[in-house]
C-alpha cells in the first residue's frame, strides 16, 4: 500500500488497540502508529528505471517524511504544553542511548535489504519495537501496533512479503494492488476511524 495509507492505518490501529483518552495518550498512539506504520518500507530504494518504480520509491520516501513530520509536530506540541513524553524518554539516558543505537543499526540493515524482505517480517517488527521500547516504553507498544498493521496490510497485495523471515517462503493473499481501489478504501476507512474515535472520546 502507499505511504499515507500505512500511516493512517497505523494510527487508526493504535487508537483502537491502546484506547487513548488524554492528550498525551493520543500523542503517544499517533507517534508510534505513524512511525511504526511506515518503518517496514525503509527498504525501498529510489528507483527511476520506470514510471511505476519511480512512483513507488518516491511515495515510500514521502511517507517516511510525513510520518516524521507528524511525530515531531505531536511531540513538540506535547513539550510546549507542559507534557512529559520527551522528558520520560531521556529519564534513563543509558537505556535511551542503547535503544537509539539499536534502532539505527536495524535501520541501516533494513535500508540495505531487498524490498519486502527482512523489514517485512515479524522478526524485524519485534526487534524495531524493542529498540523503540527502550527509548520510550509508552511509544513502544503503539509502534509495535503500527508496524504490525503494515505487515498485515501488505499481505493483501499481489506481491509476497517474507513475514516469517528467515524462512524463504513469502506470504501474499493477492487481494489488491498497492496503489488502486483497495489502497483508497483502506486510507479513507482509517481516516474515518481516527476522526470518529477522536470525536467520541473528546467531544462527547
């Protein structure tokens, strides 16, 4: 699926599973769900060899930039309104540094792997999520949900993912293409879920 769809699905899934009620809880779910939702596509390389490859690779990059922007904005909002998410993250500096180093190492490995290979696996999901948990435990669970949503949604595509890596067999339900109707339905549905959840839990 496309980057913006993975972000929307990741955030919606994080809302539904973590049940945020307060502003900090919404921020935690949004940050974890959005970053986790696109992280598996860190393995996409910019490819201009043909029109489809160029579209897919630039979309993945834009998705990662959008998720980062959403997260930075949300955390900045928390900080400037007196929240303590960032302070909590660095409260145990040693643990935070270990988590950050592991996250960087996993990211480098992921960037060098083939698309839909190592990073599109349950093993990668657990390793990345563990590193985020070390940096900020509250975000770690939402990140796990976002990452898991990416793997689940990608199984709908025509191309297989190595969900059970290091096993070679891929998983693929062949239900839809990444950039067509199925993608649009997931995007719109996830946005509706987010809007309804926020409305029901903040305005009623």
